[in-house]
């Protein structure tokens, strides 16, 4: 494998590992046992930890060069975000892109029939977006 390919894979893996960790009080409630109960997770695992979700969201911020408000709605009359609300189209686009990258990784990088191919992260947001909201702005087509 060429060094460039190895570096690309390592970079993507680093981004995705960093991606696993973000939350907000509007997204999570703590039970008496300390378990996390998320509101409105449709693509990400329901049992994702607070730290993992926080890191994941920070990774999305970096990969697209945006802040949280790009996908999440501001609560009217405040500067707080309603992380559970589905009012912005960008949030639904993000869900579609997450699903797409998970599918690409599972179908194309399923080394030795890995029991959890969705955890093999080779293709990531940063690979195409490179700090831009649109991948076409970062790629020379």
C-alpha cells in the first residue's frame, strides 16, 4: 500500500475516533442508574456515551468547518440550541451522509467479515468535505 493511502486511512481513522463524543442537556437525560437516554437519535447508536457523542459532533464540526448551529436549531429567545429538534434540513442531510459513509465502509472495507463492519471507518466526512459544507467546494472535479 502506498504511503499516501496509509496516511489517508490513518487520518480518516483519527477523525472518526475523535468524532465519537458530544452532548447537550437538551439531548440527554440521566436516569437514577446513571444510564444515558438520548432524545431523537435516528442514525447514531442509542447507547452512545456522552463523551463519544461529544467527540463525534466535534469531528463533524471540523470536517465541515461549521459550528453546532449549522445543523441544530436555536431555541427561540435564547442563544441555546435544541439538539433534539429536526427543524433544519441540514440535520437530515447529515443523517443521510452518516448513513452513506457507514454503508460504504461496511460494504467495501469489511475485512475478514468483521462482526461489526460499521465500526470500520475508512471513508469519513473529512475525506470529501475537507473543512467545507459542500464536498464540491473542496474537490476539484
